[in-house]
């Protein structure tokens, strides 16, 4: 028995912000954004939208495609590192919006790796037999957590949400294997320092502590090193060669990371799904948004073998092998 | 050079003030990269009130280059 992806969905907010709209930065610096990351535009949520709204819309589109009523979903797992609130779980509001009255709902925070962590937990729930259908969501609203004056973070992220509906399947299609890793020694590399128990609001020294920060050079090296090794580990476990992989959906952090992964893995770059030029880095949501678009564009056909790759804060990283 | 050191520290929190020397390569500052170099120029503009669009910072740039630019624009970096 396998957990099969029976539908995908995605949603990005309407507002498009191009690089040239970022007038708080020197005009001479703006070309660096595309040059260093490949990002040309990103979408920002409306003031009335929260993370749960983005997730619910992606989920609704996914369920519509699958022709599945929300009341037939057994569980909702939402990967997010930009939740509505510290508590309760953002997934519970999504459950309410969707009307998934029979589902239990909870969040997972593995920053940009969250989608595969959620996918793996959903797969385990199905393999265990406790769930028949699990809606996996990943949604991020980073525009609320970025310092508008920080050139090292602000231009590279965008808002959006993706969804995957998993269902019990007696056949070869579905999730074949997933490998996940974490290294807490790197927990300072990507962070929002304030707002939690380590730095509650009454201990905040400067506004910058409330904003997302990362050590870009360290993240780049980590991503290309671990992104490569985890795919090699995943394929070796299933005795699959890179030549058998039809497509790769990797975290949309930086075009130079994707290019480097393609080179190191020996997989033609044309087999990688890429949308970061239009959406920027949507953190946990990026893989599910890219997967949905890749499928909708007709790039995935029955029999295709796909690899999903993630890397992000924690540090955390992982990969999944999926038979379509 | 306290204001220059302060501006550097504001962008690069791991910068050790004791390591400051005018001939120090900016690339040796922990966390320095092309993106944060933009934040550095924005901080210089904020601290010294000077337009830094003409300040070109590359891999071989030093604090001395920054000091020279500021002085050429009528600012005392100390």
C-alpha cells in the first residue's frame, strides 16, 4: 500500500511586486537581486489575508481538482514557519474555513523544509492505517516577517501556499521513500529571534529582532551540499539511478542553488521545476506550489518518477521519491 | 572611527570592534557578502547623511576606501 498524490493545488496572492518596485533600496543595487538569486517578482498577501487564508485557498483548489468533499478528509497537516499566531495551530482555522469537520488538524514548522516533513507524516498516518485521506498544506506569509530595509532578505521572499491530497492506494503509484535530516547545531543560521520563549516581547532590544534573518553564504553552502547528498542517499536506498528520475522539484530558494544541484547530481537542468523568478522564495510552500504548476503545465505524466528536495532552517533537509 | 565601527556593527553583529584596521578587507567581516554590502552602504547613508550611490564596494575594498569616500564627500568618519 502506498500514499498516492491524487491532486495538487496552489494559491499566490494577487499583488505582484517587481524588483523595480523595491524603491527603498538603491537603484544601482536592484540588478543584484536577479543576478544573485534569479528572483524578478514576488506576490504579497493583502492586509486582510493571513497564512490560513492562503492555505485554505490552496487546499480548496486541490480538493476541487480531486472532486473530494472536505468532509471526506481525515487529517490536515499545515507546514508553516509564518503562522497566523503562536497558538493555536494555524491548520485548525484552515480546517474551519474548508469545512473539513471530520479532520484533525495540526502544524509542522521545519521552515523551508516543512512541506516534506508534513508529507512524510501524512504518509506515515496513511501507512499506519489511521487515515485514508490527508490534506498536506504548506503556506507562508513572509512579507509580514521581513525587514523592509534589509537587502539581504527582503527582496528574495514571497507569499503563497501549496497543497497535496494524499490517499491510500493499492498500486505502485505514490510515495516510494522519504529521507529527512536535521542538524540543530545550525539552529542560529536561519531565525526570527524574538516572539518566542528565548526572547519574549518584553526582552526585545531592537525592532530587527522581530524580523527574519539568515546567514546567506552559510545557507548556500549548506543547501548545495546537503541537497545533493540527500538525493544521492534517497536514490541509493531504492536502487534508482539519476537517469531514471524524470523530474525534480526542489525548494525554490535561489536559481544558483538549483543550477548547482543539477550540476552536482548530473541531472539535466531542464528536468527541474523552477518558478522562483515569479514568486521568490515562498519557504515551505515553494515545493508544493512548484509541483502544482509543473503538473498543471503537463510536465508530469503517468509513470513519471519525481524527486522532491528541501533544505532550510533548523537546519533541516530532506528528499522524497514519488512514482506518478 | 567610532561612528564607522558602529555602522559596521549595526549590519554585521558578529564584527569584532577590536579587529578594526583601516587596511582591513571588508570581505573579512563575518557575514560580508554582496547583499549585505548594500545594507552596509544604506547604514553609512543613515549614520553619515551622505548619498553612497557612487560608493563601489568590491572584494578588495577596505575600510580605508570607505574613509576616503566619506572624506571626499565632506564627512568626518571619526
